[in-house]
């Protein structure tokens, strides 16, 4: 029962390097999300994909790009990492059937930019 | 725009005492409201959700929350705290207008004293 799977779990980057965080869900969910979590700031929405083929900006999209590769997968790319992007990143998904749906989270990816 | 405000970034209670974590929301359309819990180094797990079916919502681990439209509140309570309740708690709002965004509060870290 995998649910939402994120890779990698830990990553250290140098300023200016690029990387992609991968996320996959096996629950046949329609909507997928990327959040970042920082101390005292809670979870902030970076990007979301309401359905396959669509993506939209959240609260803090600058410095990130996303790809909804197919219904299962939603990746987050940092093109030129900055120390301000040091954070814990969570991928999440929900079914979206027209009524309120629970959003399910992955275990998180700890990213440090030095 | 939707938002949630969690009053108190840290709350301490004695084991066996009442737990009260506060959440106020802002939404121009009928909201869907959630409480999530996060244990150290883990993702977020759903405690309970308000779907407009009943104003008093019961969740897992003995937690419950009451939706009060007049006060725009959705406070989380538990009659008797256990040591295992020590965690960070997040209130979240999603709307019924179809944007499928979930906005989280800044979190409240609950400490349970022996």
C-alpha cells in the first residue's frame, strides 16, 4: 500500500545546481500538489495539478517548475537552486470527485542548498 | 482568497488535561476544513474533516472539532491528552468552488507534560 511516494528523501545541492523531485501516487487520484514546509510558516503551496495535463501556480511558485507526466506522476524541478529553497518538500494527491476529498501526503524530501 | 489562522505556534498541556488548538478560517464560499497531524520526520495524516454534514466532527485518536460559522472557527479538542499526542497539528481549508487548492495554517506544536 504505497500511497504517495517521493524521491529522493534527502538531497544536498550546491547553489546554482539543478535537480528534480519525483512524486508518484498509486491511488488513481486526479489532483496532485507540491508543498514546501519551513519552520513557523506551515505548508505553502508551490504548484498544483488539478487534473492530468493541467498545472497551476500556488502561493510560492518562483524558482520552480513542474511537470504532470501522466496521471500518476508529478515532478518538481529546481532549475538553479538557491539557499532560500532549503526546505522540506511534500507531494500530495487527492481524488477530486466533486465533493470534499482528503488530501494524502508523501513522507517528504529534505533538501539543503549550500 | 482562502486562508486559515492558527493561534499559538506552541501549546503545552499536562497529560490528562484538555487539549484545545485554535483555527480560524477565511473563505468567500462554503469551506471544507481539515485537521492534520504530523509526527517528527513524517508526512501529514488526516485527523478529521468538515464536509457540512454535521458541525461537530469526530476524528481519530479521540479528537473532535466543531465548525462555527458565526465565529469562522474550527477548533480542535481532545478531552484528555496522552503523551502520544505530542506532534504538530495543521488546520487546512479547501473551497467548494472547484479550484481544488488546499491552504494550510502555520501549525501548532503540541507538547504534553508528564
